[in-house]
């Protein structure tokens, strides 16, 4: 459940920050009258994301077991691809996201209210669709050790906390070091994604698409029973399975190690040049990146 809370918190906060930026910019340029168009776009994005989540949840029902496993495994792997792209995108583009969004809003204001609806829907909808897909994959991976509703509640709680943080930022009551927040949660999401990938591989093994279903790398069921508190905790955070096949084991490590190393390199702060002039070297350090609307 902790993994789903983290996904809901991080993805929800990304979407909420987009909303806060839109609201603040429209008020700053004296176009608060366009806020209803923004909210219409956001409502459309939320509705589309909810429909997409419902299709993922209820669509495969009635299919054969093999078909359900193929769909589940394939979508889990796609979800891992999306969340990996999102983590690296935020590492590269977080600082310029506000300027890019303001530029699109300026163009939309010049084009009319309908264009602003589209900008808001696309900005929030991208986050919503990614969140729906990854939460579905993570929930499928955990539903064997906990009811399907429990991971969903954890995700909704994370989104609710994100909305609360966004409201406090908008009101000026809270400053958040967003760079540090997204860096730390990025590492955590990579580990969550590794577990989802391993589960997707297991689904494809159960469907007969991939071999090695009964070739176990380890079986620690006696030490970590699936129904125990520590088994549930490991499953909820890392999607850990006490019975892991060699292919799942290889997939987890083949994904986690290189992606963690690449991400650490991507978020590593650039070192100041050794050739800085004395005046530049004595300049005061820049304040940490914070968000305040």
C-alpha cells in the first residue's frame, strides 16, 4: 500500500502543481475570468483518466485466464516504460516546466477559451493517464496479498495529500523543495517500477508467453509468508514475491540497477567550473528551489 500512496502522492502533486501554475499565471496576467475554462479542461482530464482506469479494471473480465494474464503482463510492462520516462522527464525538465506552460497559456489566451480548455486538459490529462495506468499495474501486483480496494484507497489518500499540499502552496502557507522531493520519490518509484516489471513478467509466464514459470530463483515462503505482516509490507512497498522465478529475478535487477545509476547521474548537481572568476566564486549561494504560487 505504501507504494500506491507514493504513486498517488507524486503523480498527484505533479498534476496539482500544473493547476497551481495555471491559476497563478491567469491571475497574474489579469485573466481570472478565464479560470472557468481552465477548470473545464481539468474536469475533462479527470473524467477521461477515470474512464481509462475503469476500462483497465473491468475491461479484461470475461476473457480467458491466459488472455487476462497477457493483457495484465503487457500493460504492466508498458506502465513501467511510462513511469521511467516520467521520472527522467521530471529530472530534465522540472525547472523549465513553468515557463513552457506559461508560453502555452499565452498562446491559448490569444486563441480563445476553447484553446485554454485544451491546454488544461492536455497538461493534467497526461499526468492522469500515466497515473491510472501505473496505479492499475501496481494494484494488480498487490491484489493477491491485499484486497483490490486497499491499494486504491492508499492511492486516493496520496492524491488527497497532494491536493492539500498544492492548496497550501497556492495560499503561500507552505514552501516545498520540489527538486529534492522529486529526486527522492524518483528513486523510490524506480524500485516500485522494478517490482511491477517483475510481476508483469510473472503474468506472461503464467500465460505461457514466457518460459520458466516453475524455475524458482528462491522460495522464502517459510520465512516470509504472503499473509504475514512483513510479507504484506514487502509486497505493498516493493511488490516482493516470496516465490520468485529466475526470469522475474533477472528482470528486476536488469531494470533496477542501470536505471538507478542513470537516474543518479541525471539528478546529480553540476559542479561549478574551476575557472570561475574570484568575484563569481564569492557570490552567495542560490537558495534551494521552492514552489510558492
